[in-house]
């Protein structure tokens, strides 16, 4: 049991009481999943947990069973007496699980019944994260269970202030940020996810160049592609507020264009116009594709906005990349 201290006796039996202090293993696990290691199995058993020594009138905080979410919430509640109701979201965080439907009305209703929560607490109020609202119908939960849903805060760090403020949400608690640090911590897992495509493209480029008797050209091609990937994954999100346009694909294309210019200079200029045009078509397209992947974790976008951008951007990126490859091949015969 993650963070287990002891068992707490309740009217429905024993409930695990968990620690609010994170261990070395907790920190190590969080570091590993940031790099995509064991990400899809990083979860805790769903159910009811006790933080501190909660009585029947203690607040009930609801979260997902993604262990990083669970750890952040229990750590934030240090020094307090609360019940923690963990939903089965299959290791997905609250925001994404709400969009997928696993942090949803049905699971919340099932977990209330399975945990015997109505017999454990004397009140009928649940505190849910604001980012879970898209997946939960408060009226339906109240109708089926008798529990009223209150959306507390966006960030777990604001829970202590919320509880001390008479369970009133302030405007600051409703503000969704996407700071430099919040963008920075998303980069490692994206880099790991890109390794497979990097290896495939690099292998194809080197083998093709070797077959044509020009290994140096293959190395330069791979370096150009790798730089475009890194520009899209690292520079795109880090420089997001300062890059032109609202589209993530456009912002990625901007950093890809800068990398294309830098690569052109590093390579000593292109020997032909087709190669030069190929550089400025293909590299921005690669960067744009990887920056576009950050739309799913940004507060700047909506589901409909993401779909609209993908419909427009993906064909444009594919066309630019295809044209760049055609020009490179054609340059061999000019």
C-alpha cells in the first residue's frame, strides 16, 4: 500500500491510513515516469484512504489513482484529517481521465458505493478537483448517491487554503497556469516517446546514404532531422508564450525555421536551390509536428480547437515534408 502507516477502524471495516511524507521511492518513481519509465503502470489501488485521523465529519477529497496525483494530494494534506477517495482511472491523471471518461460520474458513483462512504462520514459533500469537472455530472451524482459535488481548486497546492477559507474557492484557485517550469517538466517524456521515430529515421537516412555512396550526406541529413525534433520538443514549448501565432503547429514551425537557417549556415550553405528549399520545407514541418503534440497538456487549447488545428496542420506538415523529400531526391539528378 503506497505510503501506508496503519489501519484505521471505520463502520465499514479497516481503511488504510497513509503518510503525507513522500519517501525516496516516491520521488524516484516520479522521476522515472517523467522520463516515461513505467508510466502506464504507475498507479495505486482505488478506494478509500485516511489522511491523519479523520472523524465522521472530516472532508472527503476525491482524486485519481495515478500515483503522482495521489502523492501530490496526500502530501498537500499534511497535518490535516481528511478522507481521500481514489477513483479507478487506470493510472491517468485527473484532467486526462476526465476527458477520457474514467474520472467520471459512473466511476465516482461506483466508488462511493464500493467504499461504503455513506456509512463512514456523516455529511454528504465531496471535494473534487476543478479539472475533473468535464467528466462528472454533479446533478447525476447527487441523484444516485445523495452526495453533493463541490469543485474545490485546480491545483492540489491550494487545498489547504481552500479548507481554511471555509471551503470557498477564490479566483486564484480557478486560474489555470502553464508556467515555464510546468512546460519544462513535460519535455523528458516527449523526448523518450520520440526516440523510436528518431532511431527509425536515422537508420533509414544512414542506410540510404550508404547505399548511394555518400555516408557524409546521410549523417548531415540525420543531424538536420534530430535538430528539428529537439527544436519542436524543447524550444517549442519552452518559448511558447513568445512565439508568433496561436497555433501550436505555427509556433513549432517558427522554431523549425530558425533551426533550418542555423543548419543551412552550419552546413556551409546548400549546393543547389532544391536542397535549400527542401531544408526550409522539411525541418519546420518536423518541428511543427512535435510541438503540436503539446496541445493535449496545455490550458491554451480545447478539444474542438485541437481537432480543428490537426485537420489544418497535419496535411500542411505532411505536404511540406513530402515536397522536401522529393526535392532532395531530385537534387541528386540535377
